C-alpha cells in the first residue's frame, strides 16, 4: 500500500492520538508520581514540568532524580539516561519497515517522538492510515498527558508520606516493564532482537555486572541482531 492510498497525515495523526489516549491517560499516574518525586528531590514545579517537556522519558527522568544533587553530575546524568533510553534503538529498527517510503530526514523527525506505546500501534496497524501520522499522533497524546500529570504531582507533592516517596524509585522500572510487555507481545514479526536482548541480559546478570553495563550490552546485542536480520531479509 503506497502513501497516496492511505489516509492523510493529519487524519492518521488524529487516529493515532485517539487510539493511544487510553494508555496516555493511564500513563498520567506515573507522570503524577514523577512530579511528586521531582518535588521531593528539590525541583520546583516549573523545573519538573520543564524536564518533562524537554526530555520526555519516563524511566530516564526517574533515573535522573537518583543523581539530582548540588552540583549536578552532568556526565553521570547523561550516561545514565542514555543507557536507560537505549532500548529505543531496538524500537527504531522495528519501525523502519513500516515507514520505508519516507525520506531519512522525515523518519528521523518522526523518531524524535518515538515511544513504546505508539510504536506498538504502528507495528499492529491494520487500518489504511499513514504510519508516521499514527506514530506522531500517539506520541503527542502521551506528551500532553505526561506534562499535565507532572504538573499535578509537583503541585500536590504533600499527599504522600516520606516512605511512599522513597518507593517511587521503582516507578520508572515498573513503567518500562509494563510497556515492554506490550511491545514484546505485539512484535511477532520482530521477535528475534527482543529475545536475544533478553537472553543476554539474563546471562549477564550472573556475572555481578552493574545494571548499566547489562543494559547497554543487552541492547547492543539486540540491535546488532536486528540489523543483521534486516539485512538478511533485504538480500
């Protein structure tokens, strides 16, 4: 099916936002938890909302709070957030077959708002919609609700006890785990990279390596598998 035979970009974007609204609304809970955790770490409401608006990475934002101190360890913050967000390289590879008709620049622009839920929607797309429009629309739905949830949580930070706030360090991991289950279940055609990545992570866990090393090595293994698989399919 060519681009011309599909719905317009705007129509597809609206469909993507509508389809992803349910997940975006449920993700607001994690955004509220992030807002509370950010305020507890010393960020103002403006700073917390600004982080969500410019960074927009649930698990990465939770990880950044672990190192939030004065002075800020910029290198540590950068490395930790890149490692946690590195799973998106696997999603990018899985998305390429769905938007091959687009130019490299257009694909890169779409990937700038690539998230796990809207990637799942595109990989399962059956309606005659523009995949890129669905990707962007679903991402924008998540973006708006994430910022709104951050504002609510940072504004009403006193609703939780200190012990409950301390437990929020696991919220980012839970969020990633919930989304990854969706991705794996919905990626029947691209199961190999995810499987190799998971097996590598499980194997490395027996060697007492730091979590950051396990994550980057397992993601690299899955990425290389995806590249090799894609090249073999094209030959």
